[in-house]
């Protein structure tokens, strides 16, 4: 029995590896849509919680460092009879505290920016819930629109109170004031060491406070405008009358 030599094997044709094909929208059931939206909503809630915890931890660390610096200044001041060594020590320790305060303000601003993005995403998910089940609208107390009005509603801005009052009581405003006072103190200490008259020391401290305050506020307003410009509402609310 003769045998024929085996010919070259032909490799089997396989489809190229690539990303999984997307499901046909018609195949995505309502239950699948709800599961996807619920998972994304839970992720945004967890992310928002982490951002808030980090912001509060940074502010707490900053205020604790400031308290320690004040205690150290008081001890040095008593030992040095509030003479030149006291002001030299202040110029060594206070700029470090001010640096921590400025970085804390920047980090809290980033956390607030991230928090606002999470709120926009959560409002869009609620809008998706209402598209699936419009009869559930009376059960939502937070915003269901991703415009400014909806974001403010989810952030629980109390109606009847001006936006300025909310901003004044916010954590970044507290950090702004403390940073500005520290900046004024550093400038005043430096002027005292230069042996200038008290009027110049007072004026320099006031100018440093105002300059620091204005810089902080302008930066904060710029971040808010950046978020508003980047957010294009997909589910805007009805126009107010």
C-alpha cells in the first residue's frame, strides 16, 4: 500500500483579535440598562465621597499645623521677650505653614471641581432613570438636569439664601481668609525686622492680605468658569420664567 507524502498544512483562518463587538441597542434590555446606570451611579457616589474625605483631611492637617505653629511662636516669644529672635523664628516657620495652606487651597479646589463633575454625571443618570420610568419623577429630590440649576439643586444649596452666603460659608473661603492672614503676618514680620515705623508695618500687612485674598478669589472663580465652560448640558431643565 503506497503512501503519499503529506502536503503543507494550511493554517486555519481565524478572525483578527480586536475589541468585542458592541451589542445591538435593540438587544440591550431595560434591566441591563438599569444595571449599567446603577453601577455608574455607585461609582460616582464612592468617588465623590473620597474627594470630600481627602479635602477635609487636608484642611484638618493644615489647621493642626497652624495651631502647632502658633503654640511654638508663643513659647519662643515668651523666651525671647518678643524681640528680634521671635520675628526671625516667625519668618522661618510661618512661610512653611503658608505653603501648606496654599497647596491645601489648590487641592480643595481640585476636589470641588471633581465633585461638581460627579454631580453632573449623577444628574445625567437620574435623567436616564426618568427616561426609563417617567412616573418616578416625584420620588427624586435631587437634580435631574445637568445644567447649573440642576447641579446647584443636587449640591443642596438652600433656596432663599443667596449664593454669596453659601460661598462665604464654604471650606475654601475659610482657607482663603487664613492664608491671607498668614501672608499679612509674614510681610509684617519682615517689615518689623527691617525696623520700619509701625504705620508702614500695618499698611504692608493690609496690602499683603488684600493681594493674597484677591489672588485666591480670582483663582477660585476661574475654576468655576472653567467647569461651566466645559460642561455642555445634555439634559437641561426647562427655561425659568
